[in-house]
């Protein structure tokens, strides 16, 4: 800023010097014009020839003086126009130096001298209870919804101390913003990493449901006080803090509420991407545990998986698909919080722009296609489970039939043995009777 101030001071000093020289030149020529008519009567008292000869020179001198008058009068006008042009060029040059975004269209780029800040999103749970999270943050001494955006409970906003920069004095240390979303994501703007991890892993942990491995996504943003609308240039967010031309606030002061709403729009898109990354990791883990199934099937070997393993893998896949398509706003074109925000701020465009930059739509499509393939694997596992169950029932039935046949055989054999005993007894009885009859005779 000191180099810019020196440049502006030098341009203003050069402008003042030029204007002073132009005024001094005009005053000297006016004095010459006033002294010339006093000499013309003396020249007129000479003889005719001399008067004629001098008359021509007088005419030419008068023409030169008239031209001198004209030039002397026109000079200040040109100097004023030049000064205005210089001022305009100086103002444009200063704005160009202070502007963060250089170029236009596809050639836009970020000023290399601009200092970027961090915006980080964490996803460590399947969902957050916003009511419980609000109470936990207030217990830590943080003020919830300090700007009264009116978007609670779609999003919970608190302010914390900002990250200290190496070039920023402690007295000018500002604040960072924290946005908690019900989808299980938390977004931090210009907040120290240690404080962010404390909030995620300790403060908000009681409000989390189905905690999983923390997924982190980083982005960078810059604050531009000369823009009315925020943009995304490359992989950085340029956050505009200048009020719009129709805003009732002063043009020299930013509107913190509109800036915070823009942060909420970008945070919602970043939280959506982080949640999607967590689901992508869960699906990758699912594939790592089932990747041997296609090779086993191709080799013709039987699938030796337990019933509990098959049921667990089926449940994991259904949970991932439900989180993507049912229990969150990942597949919605616009989250519900944007219906409650002012339409003239254009927050939807911010949300969609960051979503395009992070390829959220393409990633959702690819994730659904991967889950279709995972569903085929789960179907194979279910068929194996059903086949195994059917085989068990068949063997049980075969066993019962075998037992029944065995009992039938035993009963037949027993009956035959009893029948043989009866025959033997009858033969013995007949023999004894015959013997008794013979004795009596």
C-alpha cells in the first residue's frame, strides 16, 4: 500500500506543477498583448512608406499576438483535460493494483500478491442433532447465530477467534466463522486447525450420530473489497464484501450479513462435497472387502462366506445408498436453506458454482453407478445365502427321510423277528400236544 500511495502522490504533484506552469505562461502572454497596442501609435507617425511597411509587419505581429492569445487561453483547458485524464488513469491503475482478480472470462487469474485464507470442511458423523449442538457450543461460550441470519436449524453459525497471520498484528486479529450442518459436516472459515479439531472431536461429539472416520476437504478464499459479487477463480473463492449498488448501506462499509450468507452458500456446497467424499470412502472400503468375489466366481470355486458376513455387507450397502439418496440433501438440486434466504443475494449461484468446481454432480452419478455394481455383488451374496439355506433344508429333509426309512426297516425287521418267534412257539406247542396225545393213548 505504501508503493501505491507514493505513486498517487507523485501523479498529483506532477499534475499541480503542470497546471502552475500553464497559468504562468498564460499570464506572461497576456502582459505582452497589453503592451503591444501602446507602440502602434508611434509607428503610425512615421512616413507612409514606413507606415505601410510596418503596417504589414504590424498585421503579422497582430496575427501572431492573436494566435498567442488563442494559444494562451486554450492551454489551461488542455491542462485541465489532461489532469482529469491523468486522474482517471491513476485511479484505474490503483484499482488494478488493488484488485484481486486479474483479466476477464477464461483468462481470469488471482493476483499473486494477494494473501489467501483457508476454509476447511470436516465430516465425522452420519448426522448432527442441531439442537444438541447449539447447546454444546453455547456451553463453550460461543454465541450462536450472531448476525441473526434466520437459517437455524438448517445451519448453525458461531464465531470463533480467527487464525493469526504472520503479517497481521494481534490488535487487528478478526474472527472466524463456523457452520454446523445436520448432514454431519462442519465448515470452518479462517479458523486455526487445533481449534477446529477440538470443536469436531470433543465439543460436537455428543451431538453426533453414527460417528465414522473423519473426512477433511480444504479450500482457499480471498476477500475482495472492490467486488459486489463473489466468484470462483481456479481453485479459490473470491469473497466480495462491497455492498451492491442498490444496497442501502454505505459503499465504504461491507454488509456482514450478506457476506455471511455468501459464506453459508459456499459452506453448504463444500459440506455436500465432504459428505460425498465420506460416502465414497465407505464404498471403497466395501469394495476392498468384496473384491475377491468375482475372482472366486470366475475360478469356479464355491463362495465360502458366513451368513453374518453376507448380511453385514448387504446392510452396509443399503446404508450407503440410503445416505446418498434418502437421508440427506446430496441429490437435491437446491437445499432447503436457500428457500429461506433472500433471492436477490444470488446465493443459489454461489452454491451451484462451487458444486461445479468440485464436480459434485459427476461424482454423485459415478457413485450411483458404483453402487449398482455393488448391488450386483450383494445380489450374488444373497443368492449364495439363499442357496446355502436351501441346501441346508434339503439335507435336513433328506436326513428326516432317512431316519424314517430306518425306523421303517427296523419295524419290519422287528415284526419279522416276532413272527418267527410266534411260528417257533406254535410248532413247539403242536409238538408237545402231539406228545401228550400219544402218551394218553
